[in-house]
């Protein structure tokens, strides 16, 4: 299942990445994908949009394990929870574990980078990045078309 987690004011102009990601995900379900191939079918996945509720600590740990590693090639390393946090001016603490990030996000949704898009079945995630969402959709397209 592909799940999109958005902040409560995801459609606020201050969150253009969330708005773009949601539009892209909905379009991929209802229109040819990729859009450059009008004869291509839409992608098939379950899209669950979660608003007003940050991920749980367990979900955050899983999401972190799904993010691309920045470690030298051949090594796997789970990114720091810091990659989930925004640079929003109201964020004055920088938790170092999933529990701290979840607690901060429940008090201040602006603390998280949005959107958080997770392909729970494929083990992929994108945080605060529309390009990452495009990469997840491309992986789904490759599986659909037998290019994976």
C-alpha cells in the first residue's frame, strides 16, 4: 500500500511540496502514467492520505529504514531521525530518536518535513521531497511494465 502522510494544512500555499505530491499521486491513479505516454494505463495502488496525525515512533523507524542511505557504497546505514525534521522557525529542539520526533510532531506539525510518502509493500519512502515521490512512482511503473 502506498500511503501519503500530510500535515493538517497540507493545502496551504506554505506547503507546496505536499500539494504537489498529492496531486501527482492522485493523477498517477486516474490518468496515463507516465503522462508522456497517453496510451499507458494509470498505476494501481491504494492511496491513503493521513492528515492531522504524525507517524508513530514505530512507523518513523520503518520510514527511516526505507530512506535511501547516504553511506559509502556497499554499506547500509539508517539515516538519522534529523532527516525528518524541518527547518521551520518554530522548531527549536532537534530530537535524536524516533520517539522524540513523534512527540515533537504531535505538538508542532511544522516540525516535520512534509509530505511523507511511504510504499509499505515496496520498502521505499520519500520525506519532504517531490522528486522522491516521482522515484517511488517510477519504481511502481517499472514493476507494472516488467522493467524492474
